[in-house]
């Protein structure tokens, strides 16, 4: 039984507990509760204001992760994090949106999660001490590393057939990919630009490349 968003229902503050109305959430479940074990009793009782698509309203976090695990795409995303890059949270959020198998953080384990908007709870995030450790992991899992960097010898993204199984490696804002990351990449791919700026925001670049993978490989319903 699908529930309509709260803004489409009459709101009675005397009968509905407080819900974060700014998130397009839904209030407490109306009527008999569903018996499907994926539903979270606490959310059914108080409402669901999380940033999730309607299909997952009232589902427990574990149920959502299990559903996502059954349909994640076979590409991975890695980000170098030597200087506490503020873009990592946004990249994690995009990785969740585009169905990445996992996000890999290379270098510092600490990162600003604010930009992730809680999507890190639904997205597998792995940590690697350095590029060599990441390379060892990708080799074991038979994933070629595709480095994303504008520079001499790079291949234009618009003309590149991204491998279906791969690891997309991004550098941090400013310096871009490290020398070790460039050396570890099977190919260096760049996003075509036509303005005066040398580079675009790291999280924007990651979203563009992930969507390019989706355009080439994903089956889009509807």
C-alpha cells in the first residue's frame, strides 16, 4: 500500500507527530500496518522524513541496503583524500544515486560527511591506506583503474568506452590525481571543457563520469 506524500494530505498537528516537512516525507502510516518484514515499526508509527525515494518509504535501513546490494552496478569509485577533501561527501551521494558498487577512500580515513546527506549509510565505503593498497585490491577483484584527470595524453570521456567493470579514480580538489594514482591508472580520461577555467569541481566531475557509465551500460526502465 503506497502512501501519498504528506503535503498532499490534510495536515492535523494534533494527530500527527512532528515530521521534517521540508524533506517531502510522509507521516505515520494510516490504517492497518503492513506485515512485510522490510517495514520498520518505528517509522510506521512516527512517519518517515528520510531522503529516500518513495519505494523505500517506511523500510528499515537494513532492508534498503539489501535491496540496493541486489542491484548495484559493477563500477566502483575511488577518491584520494590526502588533504581532507570537502568534496568526498558529495561524491558518495552521487555514487549512491548512480548505483556504484562501492566507494573507496584512499589516504585519510576522516572525511566530511555532511555533503553525503546520510547516503553513506546506504553505500558501501572502503578505506585504503595508499594508492598501492588500492591497486592491490583492484587487481584482486579484476577491476581496471580508470583515472579521471585533464592533461596531456588523456582520452576524452565523450569518445571513451568505459569498461563495464572498472574502478573510477578521482583526485582531490586542486592538485588532482597524485603521481602514484596516474601511474596506477590503465587509462587517463578527461572531461571536455570549453571555458577559461582549468578544471571543474571534483564532485561535479565525479557525477559526470558516473552518469557517463550509466549512459553506456545501465538498463533504464520506463
